[in-house]
C-alpha cells in the first residue's frame, strides 16, 4: 500500500511540474551615468501620424532599402546659447560632435551629444554663417554670407581659416555647400551665383547661375555629380565640373519654390518644394519626375534629407514637425516636435540619427531611429 501511495505521489508531482510555465530571460537595460542623464534632456517616443497620398502609376523604380518597416523614432532636444538661432547642422560621422551655425551671433557651434554641452567658436567680425557640412578631411566647412567667404574650422585646434570670394563679385548671399567626387567644394549664393573651392590650392571661383537669383540647397549624388536647387528660380540644376556650367532641370509644377535637394543611394534627387507644399523626386537616369503633396492644411517643406535606409526626411514649418516619407509605400509619417515654432532649416544625419537645427527655439534636435 505504501508503495502504491509513493508511486501516486511521484506521478502527481511530475504532472504539476509539467504544467509550470517556462520563465523568459530578463532584459537588461544598458547602464547609464547619472551625471550624463542629468545633462541630457529626456528623450520621447514620437507619436506618428501616417497619411497616404492618392495613388499614381510609378514613374520611377522604388528603392529596395526602404522596404523594412521602421520603428517610430525617439526625439531629443538640446538647448544651445540663447540668441544663436542655429541655421544648419552637421553631425560628425563618428557621432562625437555635432556642428551648427549660430547665424545670429556669427559663430560656429560645437555640441557634445553625450553631455549636452554647447559652446561657440567666433568666425570673425561681421560673420553670419548659413550652412555647415563635414568635409572629407573631418573638418566643418561653413558658407558664411556675412563674411562673403567659405570658412574651415579645424576640429582639433579650432583654428579658423577664411577663403574669401573673389573681389568685385559683391555679396553672394552664400547658402549651402557640398563636396563632389573629386574632393572639390561647391557652393550656392541666392544672389545668382554658384562656385567652387579646391581645398588643395585654396582658390575660390564664382560663376553666374543660368537664371540669376535663387541658388540655395545643394548636394552630390553617390557618383559625385553636384545638383543645386533654386528657390527663386523654381528649378534644380546639374553642375558640369569640367565646364563650370549649370544645366536647368524643370520640375513639373511651375513656381514650386525648390528649396533644398538631396540624393538617395541610387542618385535620384529629392526636392523640398517650399511654395507648392510638395516633395518631389527626379531620376537623372530616366528624366522622370514624381511629386507628392505633404499632409495637412498648410504644408511648408523647408529641409530635405535622405538617410542610410533611403527614407526621405522633411521639416515642415506649417505642421511644426519632421516627416518621414517611405518611397516604396508612398506614405508620410508625421512626428510633431516638442518645441514650437521649431523652424528646422536643415537636416543632416548619420546611421540611426537624423539631426535638425531648430532656429526658432534655439535648440538642436535629434530623431533616433531604431
């Protein structure tokens, strides 16, 4: 009898063990320094609003890199010195520093994204810096409309080197710059010029834009060909580096106000159309254009940027938001910015990060994409 009871007891215990759930492994968060967390503003997950434009037959083949479903980004803002009115922003490729132009104070800002510390480097009497990019040499290069010059700042010593435009050209109202495939810096001036600077020799050359006033945003394709957008001229233009001439390319919508331009991984040009409230894309391989109106009642697309996944980002003054456009699904996601009016005038990034200069609230913002 005892043996039977023992067998029954073992059977009951085995059955009870079989019904217990298996414990899941514990997820461990990365440790963070208390001092660092205190210095860095709290990040928030941005609520996304998705809109789908009316379908049209595709005129260009979609990219393959934007097919995965991206997660909503987290948004973090960094205050910079009051009165800076940061215009453009450029993170270093390694993420250790983020440069920005303090247009109102005539300085180049240097932000430490870990501590949140921001300090300024004076560029010279009369400076009013507009654009900034990080060159192949790792240094920030600035288009300075106040100095009427291109400015390079050494990232280690912070020494300032000024390359004035040729005498007699007048005030160019310099805007933005991009390096071509040969390491030559090309730049725009809204008063009707584009130009080049070869860092090897330091010589600056300036050329008349084919339709006068308007050259503003500029970028180079992966194969090194440079295009600029003309805001006043409502077109984009392709620069021939051999002849130093520019060929006008007309978007479908007249008077659209092409403000900024950015190339994707396949060399297609994405354009923010300020006047029309649209995003456009031009494929140099086929000559085809597509355009999409941004969501909302009063879209005002200022900056455009294409990230390493070929997602297209825009800043929308009208919605006080950053937008992400999926070229495959042809849909927009809207991420409202925490501060208003942010007035993001430039977007640049590195893998996993999209940075903007919030000129209206004296802050730098980053959207971290997982």
